[in-house]
């Protein structure tokens, strides 16, 4: 079984820390008492390359999942997952995006509908319509005076 990383917070849920292998590896503030473990995740090699990034992303998605639950979302806890992108394993001092998060909602696939192209143009303003009836209604409403003079 893989060893677990733990996300901890203080009493106000405003400061966070990661504990891994029974030691605190990163925290958001030095002088804070972390009192509550709020999440666990299996450790994957590479997370230790930038614990700061791992912590910031984990907090964002932990809170997003919690917020989704408060709104009544029926999606599972594991919708937001931490994933390691192997092409970013070397240390990068500028932009650190070695770890990426993905959101995979459990939605039913949408049924694709084929739309008819609008090919009928209004005789006066060139707006396009799919049905003759739509074009006729438009012309009568918006160009009624012009229609009377044409007839």
C-alpha cells in the first residue's frame, strides 16, 4: 500500500500544512497550530519536488470539493485529483506546473443535434432564417411598410 500524504488545517481553516512520513513537510504559516487532518492522498513520486505547489493546489481543490458539496453537488470526493505530469520532473524556478489537477464531472453525455443551416435571407435586411415561415414573420413585423409598397 502506498504511503499517504495528509492535509492538515488550523481551527479557523485558514492555514494549511502537508504531513508526509510522519513529518511536517510544508505549511502556509510558521506560528500556527495545525489541529485537524482534513484530507489524505496517496503519495506519488515527484510531489516532493515542490511541496509549496503541491500544498497550494491541494488546498484549492479540497475547498472546491467542499464548496461543491455545500451546493448540493452529487459528485464524488475524488472528482478533483492530483496528477503528476512526468515531463515536468526537472526543477523549474520560473513557472511550476509539474503537478496538474483535473476535474472530471460525472455527467451524462449530451445528445448531439444536427442544426439546419440558415440559408433564407430576408429580402430587406439580409438576416438569415432556416424556415420560410420565420422569414415571412420577420418581414411582416419589421418591414411591413416595405411589403405593402412592393405588393
